[in-house]
């Protein structure tokens, strides 16, 4: 049962470049600690409704693999520092979890 997680980042006006750089740092920390890095997607042109500044998406083999990653994220000092900085740049944040059918 494949699980897909999407983190949707709504960055404060004027902080878009720093927000994207911070998400890239988070991905580098993940790579350095041999975690799945996922992918970052940015909007292509105008979007309808309230679109996020960018989306990070990652796929996991199952719910157990997702839980292992959550446990890692909570215990990684480097990742926590990046996540805390990202929090200062956010207007809003959404996390969605999907099961592929």
C-alpha cells in the first residue's frame, strides 16, 4: 500500500526565495541522513484559488515506512532546526496523506 505525503507551503510575501532555499536545505539534510528526499514542486503559472508557494511530496512503501520517517524527523536535530526556521517563513502549512489505489 503506497503512501504519498504532500506538504503544502504558503510562504509569507517577500520570503518566497528563502522559503524555497529552506525546503532545499531540508531535502539536503534528508539526503545526508539517508532518508527519502522526495521532490519539490513549484507553481507553473497562475493557479485557481489559494495555491501554495510550493509543495514537497514524498512516497513511502507503506504506513510503517512513513512512521519510521516521522520518527526520524522528530529525532533529527539538523532537520528540526531547518523545520523551525521554515516555521518563521510560513503564512500557512497543510499536510495531506494519500493512499495510492
